């Protein structure tokens, strides 16, 4: 591979790493938010309050609650 080919490969590799990191951060935030929702459900906080705080719909909160055996 010539010098230009190596430079392009490095650039693509770095771009892929950055995209992977960004995707990982987004998934981590979603997992944290859902963990917080489950914790609030365990504390018997009303779903309307949880929805207002987290910006999750009541349906999404109910699904999480059922998935974790809380509803």
C-alpha cells in the first residue's frame, strides 16, 4: 500500500473509533436513564412524575416496570 493508502486507512480507522465511542456514550446514557427509572419505580414515585423528569412516555415507563417485575 502506498503512503496515500495508509493515510486514508488511518483516517477511516480514526473516524470509526470516534463513531464507536459516540455510540457507546449514547447507549450508556440510555442505560443510566433506564436504571434511574427502575429505581424511581422501586421507590413508588408516580409514573407521571418519572415521565416529566426523564422525558420517557408513560408507555415506555410501564414497559420498563413490567420488564423488571415492578408493575
